[in-house]
C-alpha cells in the first residue's frame, strides 16, 4: 500500500512538471480574457465551477486561483501564462462550436489587494472583471470561520476579531504598496469588515478598467436564481448558451456559534452607506436589504 504522504508528494511533483512545461510553452498559451476578482466568501468558487462547465470557457490547468496579480506578481508573465491552455486547444473548440473561446481564472483577493487592479489593467488590457457581493455582515462572519479553520486566525471570538481589525490592518495597504512583492498576513486574512466595503473597492477599480468591463453580481440572487445570473454572465462575456451547467454551493463553513443580534445590528449599520452605493452597480437594492 502506498504511504499516505505519497499522495501530496506525487501531486506536488505533477504540478512542478506541469509548471515547467507551461513555462517552456508560455508563448503558445492564452492569457485570460476575463477574471472573477472577488469578493472572498461570496460564491466565487460556485460561479467558477459553473462557468468551467461551459465548452467555450477554459479554466486554469491546475487550480482555480492563480493569485498572480496579488501575491505572485514577482514570478513574471511567463509563470502566469504557464497556468493556461495552449492556443491549439482553443482553436479546436472554436472550430467545433463556431465561436471564440475564452480563458479565465478566479482569485478573490484581487478585488481587495491595492496593487492587483493596476496590474490587471496594465497586463490584461481589455479583460472583463466579474465581482460577486454578499451581505457583508454574513461575509465577515463566514470569513472569520474560514480563517479559523485554515489556521490563519487564532481569535475564536468573531466580535473580538472585529474589534482587533483596525489595529491589525493599520498601515497594511501602504506597506504592500511600498514593497510591491511583499505579502501581509493581516491584510489577506483578517480584513473581515474592510473586504465587505464593496463600493469602496469598486470605486478604486472603475477608473482603471472602466465600468463597462465590470459586472457586479448579487450572490444571494445567484444562489436562488442561478440560471438567470448565469445567463447574465454569458451575455456580459458575449458567449452563447451551450449546455446546462450543474449549480452547486461550494466551500460553506459551519459557524462555531450564532452571531449575537446586537453585533449583527451594529455591523449592518456600519455597512449601510456602502450597501446603498451598490444600487448603481446592481441596478436594484442588494438582496440583503430587501
């Protein structure tokens, strides 16, 4: 019987070989024409898996999120291209379906990272961006459970983690900009409220790529009416509806305890102004405000 450790070791070896091969053939690979850029804990994995079922949409070869424009930008464009399919694969699909295929990836830290937007605008001119938004109070609560489970959070109390956020994130964005190839644990893993200020992040992104290249989706509607939202995404991308994807909810995390009602009300008030600004992006009130 193969030792348990052989599984991860073999997987790592396969990834190394794939990346090496990818770099050698980078010039023959196709970079993304669109990105799912966030937000974290808003259904990005579920949308990613639904889109990946479309025969004209090609995902990264090894993993959902490449994280090039946030934490791996120092690896360079050849490393990035190595994650995507060869142009010949897209040519086969184009001949079969009579339509130009598209390539994408999904890295939900892109929306929040201060340098990701400018990097995307520079390196992928013309690329379209998809953003999912969710009740920011629930998003924060979910993110805390997620970071606890992954070991990036040690404060088991959600209320206490929220109290600590301002102190933890003080100067973090500025530090990332001052050292462009650095990472910041608190900025990536402890921004429970900051990541839920969606309108603030969209306002930073809009002048870089233009509003017409950004599609903002309400994840509440995606989970209740997935077919309608999926068709809207295809229209935004200019792709035909081919086949019927299976819609599933992925990456749900159990909560250690319910959120205290008074804390929920306090956080809802905190996000009220930001939530109202989303109306112009969504065309209607966010689902959690109705």
